[in-house]
């Protein structure tokens, strides 16, 4: 037998030295040079700087210098600035509960001083102090020096006092990349501030200050930092819709206490294999928050293919008293007082932005920007595709070149085309058919022999010419997806619009149309509930029991009846009718887990949508089905007014635009 281990010798409890305390704090705050850059940028932004310059050497290990043109530090306060927990941001518990600045903990500079050589050069705009002051953080020596208004903090030989920590750093190139990423995150949230990064005497990146309205400035800053492709493949987010677009959720907003979500969300086609282009901010502070990430990802469930990751830059503004930013030493995480409200707001904001069909919105912009009714000929320069902006509303006639619609937030348009119950008539036989809500010029008279060609049988040339003659005259910007001209191999519809050729996957497009109409029908009615003949009981955790009791009303709205059977057991008495064939216990557990963290209907909506997607797939027109021009045009018109019609139910694109420039390049025209 092993001898019993001896208990460790008792050590007395004593206070730690100040230097050791600072080094422990440094271990929490300073992980790598990028951590120092982030803390110094926070201080510069709190000082009201409009231009910040970051200078680095050896990836930030040898030198980190952050120079700003902010308000500066008074000479009398300068020695105090390097002491532990010394700050001008908070003074009471009330200030801590409503933090409105980037920095507030007052421990960053002191922690950095304990592991590096720090000097502070500053000057305030005051006649009483006509010059600047230089403070040596190691010796505490203070001497006058020349400088413009602002502050420069230099950090040299990072981790010189803790060489073991220095061994964990990566190469200079890797550390430089992390520093640039830290500056980039700050630059996205503050387009009104200019940033410049120098490394070993060379300019690495520079982003000039962007004046103007917040949304316009953010659009330009995103283009400067992430590239034009990000902006071109992103849609604006502004929720709630009645919040003025000019407001950034700050003090100038009419209702600063309201939750607001704004920014830009990438279209599904712009999704990436990694989540490195996901930027979330809370009151201007970059955060990594599971609530926001989950909400944004769930908004893409219906339109994203496979495991692709969406791209977005989202800003959440809310009352500072409703968010706790003091839960992580580096302030990278936050805690919301009502996380469900934030989750619901972010999800609805992104969903509403992605719902607008991009084809229809782009055509309205084209109708406004390109006057005239005739398509441009070869002698006139072709108009460039306008930047996509969602229209406020599409009229039943899809607008005209003379109707200049305001380019505002998208709201669901008046229905065009057949209802879900009439889809069989749309693809069936009929003597004459017109799109509901359309003008006579937009109706197509069917030939006497019927409108459908048998499956696998080519279109009759005479019938094609009849439909061609019945089609209305086409004008620029009137039909976003153009007019149908042919069908390719029974799979694709070829259409012509002002920008060139449009290729449509007819099955994928019709599948989305049927799917959205089924969801709309179901949303108009409360989820029907089906009682179980024998209630399904299961052993529940205390949290599940508490959630079931607190959310009984919400569960009833979702068609679920979950009641306590015993102190440790729950019973499922009813489930939604559309999900009656599933496992009631698994459904109840999933819903209760979602209710404890996120929006109430997430799980039920996901399960319901999967069922409706399967129904829509079987109800959509199949491949190798020959369509007449009437049917092709009817499908195009429905696509233009159906939400999320740019992707099918599985997240694949339903149509692609081939511009005239691309076609000209294929045939070497103009060379």
C-alpha cells in the first residue's frame, strides 16, 4: 500500500506586493502586443481624438506607440494616470452601472508599466500649460517638452520583466497581424476618426476620417477597411424601422433608451468558410457575444447553404444600464439584462434586411437612375448597375421609369401572381390568364390550344410567336428580372433585362415561392395544437421545470402544453399539429432550452420550416418540364415580389445576372 500523502505545509495569509499584484493584472489584461494596442486605442477614443497613429516595431514587442490629438492630460494628473485603478471615467457605483466610455477599469496603464517600459508625452489645450510634459513610467521623472495638443504613449520592450511570458509570443508577422486586426475593429466602429498604422518605419494601413451621416460614413469605412466587395454584397440593416436612419443610437436619438440594431449584413452569396468577417458591437464596443452570434446565424438559416458563415458588421445600441461591460478583464464580453430581447432584435433586424428580393430593389433603383423607355443601344454607354438599396414598397405594376420611388426600407409588397392555392392553375391548362393586380399591358393571352406544353415535348413555334406578340413592350427598369426569351434543357429560364442576360433555375425559384407562401399562410393563423392521447412524461431538470412554469403562455402560443407532473417530472400534453409525428419529449426539451436562452419560437420555427420546405420541394415545378413564355414570365414576376427569392429553400442561388460587359468579353468585342 502507498504511504498516505502528507498535507501541505500551512502558509500564512498575507497581502501581495503591489508589483506582483500589477503583474497578475497584466496577465489578465495583456495577452500579446495587440492587447496593449487595444487598451491605448480605447483611451485615445475616450479623449476625443479625431486622428490616431499607431507605430510598431518587431510586431509590437520592441515598440508600441499610440499618438492621438485628443484633449491630453493635465500635468497635475499625469503621475496619477499610471497608478492602479486610477481613471477619470467612473467615480461611483452608478457610473460603473452605466459605463458610456471605451475604457473605465483604470488598471491597463499600471499593468503595462509592470511588464514594459512606458513613457507618456501629453499636452492640453490651455494657456496655463503652454508646453507638453514627458513622464517616465519607470522612474516617475517629469520634464517639459514640445508637443501639439494630444497624448503619445510609448511602450517599449514588452514583457521584459516577465521573460517567460515573452516565450509564448508568435513571430513578428503574426503579432503584427493581430495588432492590425485590433486597429481595424476600432476603425469600423468609429468612421469619424482617422487611423494610421506604421511598422518598422513603413506605412501598413491608413483609413482617413469619413464625415457625413452615420450610415453613409459606415458604408465608406467598410469599403475602405474590408473592400468594395463587402459593401456591394451587403444590405443595410436598420431596426426598428421607425428609428431615424440618421441617428446612430447615441444621445442625439429621439429615443436613446430603445434597443436599436443597425449596420450591414452580407447577402448569402457573400458567405465565407470562416467566421472572420463577423463584427458585432455593443454601444460602440467590439464584443464576442454568443447571443448576438446565435441570433445573426439563425437569421440566415433559411437562405444559407451548408456550413457557410455569414459576414456582417452589426451595431447594437441600448441603454448602458441594461448591459454589463465589466464581466471580462479585456472587456471583450458583455452580459445583457434581457438577452432574449437582444436576440430577438438582432434576428428580426437581419431577417427583415435579407427578406427583400434584391432583383426587384435593384430594378427600382435602375428605373430611378435610368430615364427613358427604350433600352440602351450599342452607341450609348451602358448604365452601370446601381448600388442596391431596398425600396419602401413595390407597386402592383412593378413601377415605371416615370415613377421615382423613394429608396427606403423594404416592406412586403402587394402580392403579384397566383396565390399558393392557385399554383396548380398557374401550371395547369387554361384558356386565358392574367396576373392578379397587373395592368392589361402586363397580361398575357394564352393561345387557344392551352398554355402548357406536355413534359418532354418542345415548345410549338407558332404558340411561342403568339405569346411573344402578346407580351407587352419592355422598358428600362420595368421588369427587374426581364422578360423570358427561352428555356434551356428544361432546367433554366433565360431572360433579358437592361443589364444583359438573366439565368434562372426554375425549380429552385418556384420552390422558394411555394415555401414563402406556405409560411405566410401558416403565420396568419395561430399554430394549431393537437392533444396527445397519452401524455409524454420525462425527467426534467430544475431549470426546465422553472422555464415551463414561467413560460406557459408562450408555450401555448407555440402549440405546446407542458405542465409539471411532479416536482422533478414534466408532462407534454399537446404538440403543434404540423409536428405531431415527431418526438414530443425531444421537441419539449429543445423548446425549453431555447426559452431559457434565446427567442421563444426558434426551435418550433426551425422544425416547422423544415416541414414546409419539404412540402414546397415536392410542390414546385420539376426539372425537364417545358414551360411556355407565359409561364416563364409569370414565374419571373413572382420572384420579384417574393421574400428571399434570391435563394432556394436550401440556400442555393435561384438566379444569376450575366452583364453585357461579360458577354462582350467572351466575344472580344471592343478590342
